[in-house]
C-alpha cells in the first residue's frame, strides 16, 4: 500500500473514532417530557403570583435560594416580588408563554392584580427563568416584572 493509501486509511480511521466519541443527544422532547411540561412551569409561576398576592409565605418555597427578582427596576428580596402586586386582592393571568429546553424553562406572563377593597388595579408583565434542580424539582431562578404604562393596557 502506497503513502496515499495509508493516509486515506488513517483519515477514515480518525473520522470513525471521532464519530464514536461524539456526544449523543436524546431525541427532541425527551428531556423536557422527563422533567415536566410547559404547563407545569406556567402553573408554578401562576402559583407564585397568587401566593404573593395573598401574602402567603409558601411562595418562598417556589424560588431557588439564589433566585433574583427584579420589579420595576429594583431588586426584590422578599414578597411581593412582582411589580404592581400588593398584599390582598387577586391575580388573573391574561397571556402566558413558556419554552422548555433541557433543565431550563423561560417565558412571559401578562397579569392583572385587583384589590376591590382598596379600589386598586394594576397590570404587569413578568419574564422568568426556571431551572429543574433535581429532587427539589422546578424552581424560579430569575424573574423581571414591570407594571404596564396606562396607555399600554
């Protein structure tokens, strides 16, 4: 076998070896379906909004210990973490979108908070990132919310 034959053989062997070492990705949807669905994530964020509006400390369990919440441009270290939300009243969700990719999920919710007793109503939008943290399940790791301006409602 000549020099070019050996080079071609070595190249083929190298390509086969590299192919065998290449990481294999599971079929699309396998990871997401094993960890949850977009509906699960939407439910998690809806629950966070509802519990915070009610002043329920159980909302704290929905966040990762290192979570960052920003409302109207300010970091919020405790409830209420959502812009325009006060204690009492109720929250309704107008629209929601969620995207799942592996152990991360992100999305957006448009919400409205209404407190009839105090004659207050606010509209807001939140973008969020959630992470699946093993046995702890899905946790909110980041959210950023803003009140909508009156002319955008």
